[in-house]
């Protein structure tokens, strides 16, 4: 499967949105949400690296 410019752009947008996210300290589930966001960001970065440097 080949990555399109749209796929790469969407990954960049996702990463930017996750970077803009601010913690909501009053939420009881904030720690889990922050952990999920960090994991999603890491997976998006890894996928972006794969798409940018195909073998």
C-alpha cells in the first residue's frame, strides 16, 4: 500500500491536534486520557516515519 500526500497530511494534523491538547485537571479520567493521547501521538509519529521512508 502506498501513502498518499493526504495520508501524510492527516497524520501531521493529528499530531498537531494532540500537541495542542491541554490537560483537564478536574477530570477524574485525565490520566488515562493523557496516556492514550501520548500513545496515539507516538504511533502517529512512527507511522509517519514509515510512510516518509519506505523501503
